[in-house]
C-alpha cells in the first residue's frame, strides 16, 4: 500500500501579524518617550521595556535609534499610529484639494502650526546628536533633503495655479518654503514669545 503525502502550504499570516503588532508597540513606545522626555534622554532599552520586548527586537522591527526617530517624526506628521508617506498625509491631501495658491499655503501653514511644536524639538535633538554620531548626522541630512524635495513638489503645485511671480523659479520658491518650515526657524521665532499660531 503506497503512502500518499499531502502537501501543506505554509501560512505565515499569523507570524506577519505578530511582527506588525510588535513593531506598532515599539513605534508607539518610541513616540511617547521621545515626545515626553526628548530624544537624547530616551534609551533604546527604555523603548524596549515600554514595548514589552527586547532591545534586539526593537532593532529588528524598527531599526536603530536614529531610524526610530525618523519613523516617529513621520507618525507625528501624519497624526497616525504608523508612519505614512508624505503624499498620504491628511494635510497634503487637503493642500491638493484646494485650487488657489493662497488656500494651499494657508492649509500648509495651519498644518505646520499644529505639528511643529512636537516635531521641531525631535528634529533639533537629532541634529545635535549628529555632532558626535555619524548615523544621526546622516539621518538629519536625509530629513533635510527630503523636506527640500517635498517643497519642490509644493512649489510645482503653486506654479500650476498661475499665482507665482515669473521671476521666481520653482527652486527659489522651494528653498523659501524649506527655510521657513525648518525646525531652526520655528524655534527661533517662538523663542521670541511668539505662539505656534502666529508662526
């Protein structure tokens, strides 16, 4: 009597779901700790403890501390429990939904007023850490270049409204936006007693 073997298909969905849940816990813990006590004062061990996992699991699920911060920044910008690409963020969708340059800029400014009080300290801590940590320096540079690229996209959308001055290139407009939405500019302005709404 010949034996027949039944082929079994491996279902990894449970394992993937568990890994995703662990990553969500790690990111939530990192966000809460970074926002509450700052980047420099938060250790990966504290994040692991708050997430109920090991340090190695933190590294495996979300990366080292600079990568964690970048993910947290993307969560804050998206007001989401998970990092979201720029094109999917609520305020970016809202900017694209309005027609005039003034409305686009007002929508963007409103979003910055809400988000910068949380995002600016995180980014500046990353910049300062980069003075002694090459990995933090590289992540800070990546964030700066990413902002510049996003502002070039916004400049193109403003150009399409027909409201931009002809003597300004898209790069001119993008660099102006990039400078005024920087954490340095926000911190300098609010250090004079100005509010986030005034910014």
